[in-house]
C-alpha cells in the first residue's frame, strides 16, 4: 500500500486576496489518492512542514452519483497507486540482472524463478490498477484534472510511466522464457514507447503546473518533486535493452542518441531538484516524519544515471 505523503509547503496563486485562517485542510494521502467520493477538485493542503497554506486549482465538482449506480461503485484511485507496480517491477528486474555471486559464475538457485513470479504478479497488478483507474475516470471525468492540480498528488504522475517501463523490461528479461523472444520484444517495445512518451510529458507538464500554480517557500522542496522528472532516466536505462535487437545502423544510433538525450533531460532536472532538497535539509531540517521517506527517491536518478 503506498505510503501517505503530505503536501509540500506551497501557496496557490490566485487573483484574489490571500486566504485567512489558522490551518488548511490536510492534503489527501498518497494511499488515498483520489479526490472525495463526489469527484471534487483537490483540496487545500495545510499543516505541512512549512506551516503555510496551499490551495489547488481543480475542476468543478460533478454531481454525486446515485447509490447503486456503476459510478458510485467505481474505485477511487490516483496515479500514486502505480508506484506499487513500479516498485514490484524493480524487484523483478533487479533480481534478473544481479551478477552471479557464486563461484564459477553460477546463479543463485531459484533466483530466476523468483524474479519471474514477481514479474507475473507485477503484470497482474498493472492490469488491475489500469482497469480500476479507467473505471474511476469514466465515473468521475474530472478526476485526472483534479489530481494534476493537487499540490502533492500531481507529482505521482511520474509513477505510471515508470510502471510501464519496468513491466516492459521484465518482459524482455524474464517473459521471453514464457511467451518467446518475439512476443517479449513486442511487449517491451510497446510498453517502452508508451512509458517514454508519457514520461517526457510528465517531466515537462508537472513542473510547469507546479511552478505556475503555486508559490513555494524556501522549505517547499521535498523528495516527491523528483517523481515526474525521473521517468526519462528510466527510459534511457531500459532502452539500452532494446538496442541489440534493433537493425544495425541508423536505428541503433537513433535509439542510443535518444537515450543519451533523456539522460541529459532527466539528469539536469534531477540535479537542480536535489540541490533544492539539500538546501532545505541544511536550512530547515528533514521536516515531518512522513516527508522523510521521500528523500529515498533521490537514489533513483542517481543510481540509474
């Protein structure tokens, strides 16, 4: 179950006077990603590490669905649920690519089988969350927009691209034993393309919304800011698996250049954000207990680069 993550300290921009009051409403946690059951826009985020207030600009709330209807029964999921797919896929891929630790280059007995089982579970998890998310978005048409304008939830739009990429990499590393090399290449190629396109979009759109919709204090940076800019780095790392299977010449060279470009895009943005997080740690401390775990996200771009 994804861990609850509080909203980053920020103040929404608006044309009116500043909001008044002691504290704002708590931002919905990452484990309860979606807005309220009536699909209303994301709420104000307060009681954060900086103590400031933040209000998100979202879509107008649709009318509540009648009880017993298919809309009322729709699960409420946000993009943060795809982080579970991403994490499970990382375990499978890491287990499949670990160097042989035993003498003579022998692999650990059962490790490949374990990785394959984890990857199959990840495939089932991805399909389930995709279906549930589609059901939710059909029932609440403004859900995606509300998540994008939520001060915390929007950063998790980087999770779905990385979920596609890790499942695709697992298909090539592990799935070919079950479905054959050609089918595994097709699955990986489709998921890599989908994850790369959505990842580049998240790396551009989410920061633009973040910096144009809210004013952030000096203590506003937190680990979640890295989520939307890391996917291009994952695309570069997993794209290398496809290079040997591409035709020699222009296709391989184009893939390599694209991977290098995505390393530069994601690496530059990650270094800037990590610097902001470092400054926050130096001048304002770690923050609340729930924001501390997000600091581990920094290992993602640093390790894959």
